[in-house]
C-alpha cells in the first residue's frame, strides 16, 4: 500500500482488480484486454463473443488496437491534436469540436463527428433502492414524481449549450430502426418539456410549497431536496437541470466529484447515469439492474442477482419501503415493473438475436421501462 501510495486496502483492491487492465478477463463481450502495462494496454477480439455476421464470420472484425494512457486529459488532447492517435476520441469533448476542426491542417489529422448510437448521450436516474431518507425514497419510487421531473427538463437547452446544437431531444429510446424500439408514443412521451403538466403531477401526489419559499414540501413538512454528485465536465448540464427542477419546486444540490459512485453504492437518490432503454445489441448482462447503468436504478436488486441471493434485496417484503411492492416483488419495485422486465430479459436472452421472440420481448421491455421514467434522457445523436 505504501509503495503504491494507496490510502486504503479497498483502493488497492480496486486497482488490482480493474477489469479494464486484467488480461483475458473472462466474459462474453466483443473485446478483451490481451496485454497490459502501467500506461499501455492491448485490446483484442474476444474469442468467446457470441456475435456473428450473416455469413458466419465471428464479430468484431477489428482484431486488435492499442491504448496509451496519458498523464492527464490535457496531455491526451495535446497528443490528439499533434496527430499522434488514430481512431480515438478518449478525452475529447464535443464543446471543443471547433478547436479540433481548426487545427486539422496543422496537426495533420482528420476529425469526424460520429453520432452516438445509444438512446441518449447523457442520462439521469432515480435510485429505486435508496431508502436512507424514507420520505425521499418513497418519492423516487412514485411514478408521478419521476415523470414530472422528466417533463420539467429543457432538453433543447442542453442540446444547444453542452452539445453545441447537435442531436435531438429524447427520453432515451433506442433508434427508431432498432427492433426493440417501443413506438413513437412511448418514445416521445417524456421527451418534451411541459412545466404545466409537471406541476400538475406533483400537485396530484400532494407535495406543495406550504411555506412559500418556492420549494415543495413533504406531506409531513420539510423541503424536498435532491443531493447529487457530478463530475466537472458535465456541470453545465447539471446547472440547466437544477434550474429546470427549481421551476417545478424541487431543489437539486450538487457537489463536484465522481458522479456514478454514490448511485451504485446506494447512497444517493438521484444522479447521473441510469438505464433509459435497451437496444438489440445491449443484452450481454443478466437483467436491467445488472447492465452498465442499471446499478444506478436498482443497485440492491442487481447485487442480489449478481451474488445469487447472498447479498442485496430479494423478492421479499420490507415494510420500510414505500409505496409497498406487490406480493412476491422486490421491496423497491413499487409497481412490479422491475420484476416483469427481469422476466422479459430472460426471455429475450434465451432466444436468438434477430428472432421474433427476442425482438418482441425487447420491445415490451422498453414499453414497460420507459413508461416508468426510471431515468431521464436528454439528447440523442450527438457525439461525446
């Protein structure tokens, strides 16, 4: 620990068990680390990946690439602009695109803006497992509360500022050409800004501003405040969201830091990241709470599934979690949606990619999941 300047054994363990640097890490994703050093690693095609093209060739087509780790983001950007990298975007920000473009001739490189294929370039999630503050936990498990905040967000402002006008407002649905696309009605339901409807939804669940300070209060008293952590790069998005939430009477406090950690550790009710939807190529994991952003929404359920019931929340009642979940459901699954989606996920994974059964299950997953507004999408089709 002293040699590596680690402040605790936990940080040492994380460093030594970083899957991004573990050679031949056992998994079924498309690429795997095949060589690793302190500031260099090789990424190779994974022989255990299950994807094949129509001609029977195993994917991916790329056999290998090499990553070099810079001392800082500034150094990485400098190397990019000196033409020292190929086919790489790590460390680059869409806000700096004009700078990269103007330096192309001098640096002898080309720069392209490739739209992201994902449902949203940035999302925010409501942690259903959170219950440290039981009154707040109840709110984030109340669909109308989540839906109201989704309707309060000005996605056009986020697009025009952070994403320099590129992309379109979205609730996070997959591309309309994806076989898991849930249809326009579901895809667009919470992709618009409707402050009047948002206020009506919040009024309808009985949370009003009882003391006249502009912030809504819990039924038992006290301002409704969401605390969050956001990385420095995305603070401009969070400033817009903070203003939007205030417009409907919800206070959002923010500290700068690693935005994912507290969500995954179940220490925060609302924050960055969150599973908005799935597409036909994103089913490597074992359920919605196990995907890369799923732990932001239901970390304790993901922990239960990932440890075969040894940790986390299983489908047993817990009276401290409100609203009360249906019989046989997970404590934080107030509407039963997570359990239903978990079952559909299994159905989808047990059928071949491209099959009618898999596509039907995937579409139904998105219909159920997106109707709940567990996560708030922002902009689709931008880079970064």
